C-alpha cells in the first residue's frame, strides 16, 4: 500500500499579454503597473497597484498603447507616462523579418513549360 509518491508538477503562473492576447508564463512578460505615482514599468513584478502584462515585442506595445493597456489598468494614460512607456518600447529590439529569397519562388512560375 505504500507506493512511491508522485511529485506534483510545479505551478507556473500564467498571464495574458494585453497587446496580442497570448497566454504565457508570468516571467516571460513585462509588468506595467498603475500605482500612486501613475503608470510605470515594474521591473520587480511586485509593486503595489493594478498591473497588466506585455511581451517584449514592439508590435504588442504599439497595439497596447492604442487603448487595451489603459483599459486593463482601468485608467487613462497621461502624456508623461505615455512618453516613458514609448521610450521603453523604442528600446526594444525589432523582431527579425524572415528572409525570403525572391528567386526560389520565381523559378517555379517562370520559364517555358515542356
């Protein structure tokens, strides 16, 4: 009757990116918090206040700053806070566009058909 105890899998907190709505582990996202000093980035992920999460991808930040971030934080983002968030967004690396060789697709469609 005494068998081996199975280890429970460790719980990993999940959060949703407000830009793209993708659910990811909390550690993979950046927390933005609405606190007493306004809206700011929370590097500790523990600051008091209402929080929202975003990827470290510029596209998500652009989408979120158009409205979903303010809705998630239940506030309006003033110009000073928006400048701070935009400056952080500008520091993020652009995703590398996939390189597509133009000649590979052209070979299939061009040339005489025998």
